[in-house]
C-alpha cells in the first residue's frame, strides 16, 4: 500500500511521512503541495510564503528537520533549523517547530505564520528595507574634509546631488511586532561614502582665506601637469560662476596674442615700438594705461609693461584675420570644459574690421573668458600642453559632463618665449614689486566694461601650480587682483 494505517483508530500515514513530505515541498517552493498537507490552510497561505521568499530576496532555502516527537496520542512536532540565503544580505539562519495532528484520520500540519519564522507570531512581520544614505562626504584629493568656508560649495553641491540621486546605499532586515520597537536582524551598510574631488586641502584653504577680505572675486587654481583643479574659491555675486561665466579678460589675453605673434616670427628679444597712443590709419586711436610711452623696447618688455599700442600695431601688421581666433582655439577658447561641474572657456569672433581686430588683440572687443579658462591658459604656458581641467576624477567627470577634449601639444618655441615674457611681468613689469614670490611668472589684466569699473585680472604659475584671480569691477589688475594673488601664494 502507498500509505500505512495505524493499528489504533485506522489513521492513514504517519507524522513522520507528513512532515518529511512537507519539508521537501517547502524546499522545492511547491506551495500547492504544502497546502495539501496543511489542515485548513488559510486563504493567504501563498501570500505568506511569497512574503518570506521573493519579497526578501531569498535565493535558496536549506532545512534540517530533527526527529518527530509525539506530544499526545494524535499530536506530534518536529523541531528544525533552517537557513535562508538572501540576495542582498547573505545567510539568515533560523529555528522553528512544525506541529502536526490527526485530522479526519490523516496526519496534517497545523500551520501558523510562525511556522515560517518564530518572529511572525502574534502579528509580527519581517521586511527587507532599502537604505538611502545622505549625500556622500566630499573630500579633497588627499582624502581630507573640504576646508571650512571654502567658497567652493556652489560648484561641489551639484556634483554631490548628481551622484546621490536615486542610489540605494544598503539594506536592512527588520522584524516588526505590534507594540514593540523594530528589531534589526541583518544589515548591509557600506562604510561612509566618500566622493573624492581634485581639490587640494592646502591650496583650497589658501585660496579661500585670500578671498576672506574680498567680495565679487574668485580664484581658480590648476595643476598644469594633470589639469586637476586644485582650488576654486568663488565669491562672485549676482549668481556668476567662476567656471561657467565669461568676462572680457583684458591684457591677460595678451598671452594668446603673444603666442600668435611668436608663431608669426616675432621674437621675444625683437625691438618694437611702444608709443603712448597708436592710431589705426583711418580708424580709432588706442592708448596705453596713462598714455605712457616707452619708445623702442623688446617684445618681452612690451608684454611685461602691457603696451596696448605695441600689441595693436604688431597684430594688425603681422596677423591675418583668422590667425588670432585659430590660436585662441588651440588654447581652449570656444570649448566646453567638462570639469564634472560644467565649465566653459571663452570665445572670440572673427573680426569684421581693424577696429575689432585691435580691440580683440588686447582682450577687449569680442573676447570673453571665464576665470577657469584663464587658469588653463597659465597652466598651458607652464606645462607646454593645454589640458582640459576637471574637478573630480576623469571617469567621474566623463560620466557627468561627457568626454574631455584631447590635450593639445603647443609649439615649444612659442611656450619658451611666453615663459620668459611672463617671468618679466613679475620681475620688472606690471606685477613687479608687489610682494609676489620671486619665482612666480604671470600676467596682469584690466578689462574695461560698460556697466561699471573695470574687471581686474591676474594669472600666473609657480612650479606645478597655475591660477587665475578675477575681481569683478575691481579696478586695475595690479591694484585689485595682484594683492589677492600675493595673499594666496604666501598662504600656501
């Protein structure tokens, strides 16, 4: 026969047979077979098993029954151990008891929710809860906290929000019971999440402290060898951004004009005229600051003293209409700068006449640049290669902003000339005697605007550090931007 009949009372089968069949069906996930072995299974029998299976991410169930113990003439029980293997949390062991009794001359399982797990007794539930953490802690390249009051928040905040949007950070298995506090059974919590930036703690701190006494100003510092943004201290008002917004760069753009003139064959030591004023034949008159006339000087000294008249006359004589825009393009102009927090370099239009060509040559006219852009220009002079800047590691910046432009190898003869010319600016030119470190190279800039006082600029490099200081409506570069640069560099 397929089943045994007990000698007493004609009961079909045995408690051992029923329990063995039930445990096997449970292992197999065969809820229908299990329900056939249960005395009056509840209507939500399947739902209970689904809640303790797929809803918790159970990938495998192991059950180890003990011996059947008779608790009465027609009752028995089997204690057992089990292990649920959860997809998110690993192994979750538990103990339980399977109770049986004779019903209608058959051994049946007396099922209650606690058969699945003891914590389900008396209305208890077990839930897998997804954890969403607070934004990752942003740290410097060294792994340190971003310095307090760093003036970088406006650029770091969007990076943090982008990284965290919709991302779970862990899981916890929670037992709930009416009138009792939740009980944590298992959890998977990662270590505190950290988002590394390219900022240097010491450089960022020095930049921020250099701006403490200033307003409507910004400092951007870059590592020339890598393009990493080492500091972005931004106190620009009216919602302006040191990374994205552009302004006339004034004489700092003479680095680009000088590069074009060097490419045309003008040498750093060649003698050029620096009159106080220069009138374009049939067009406008351009002036040096204070209409200072220096007579015949080397091209290096014309750059050091920021002779507007020299740059206008030489550009109109030596450069074609397309030459300056093409040179500016090699130095990053016209490009988006995918830092991870966005960025734009600047622009220059192809001039429609000598007046605009003259204005463009001295960083006015159609020329605009962001403080970030001019920091990359200084960095390119130092390294000999123009590199796109970034505020987070390259992979992260690409994920957020898209791929960066390829590095541009610059003419090394041109770069060597620019290095000597920028050194002369600090040695005896417009930034001389201003308390700057002796091994610094740079360029001042004063950009006239129609809506207020001129914008003040100073860009430079020292070792593997390049920077741009910008003071919106600050006045002259020497009086407003250079002192901030001195505080910054002396604070490193």
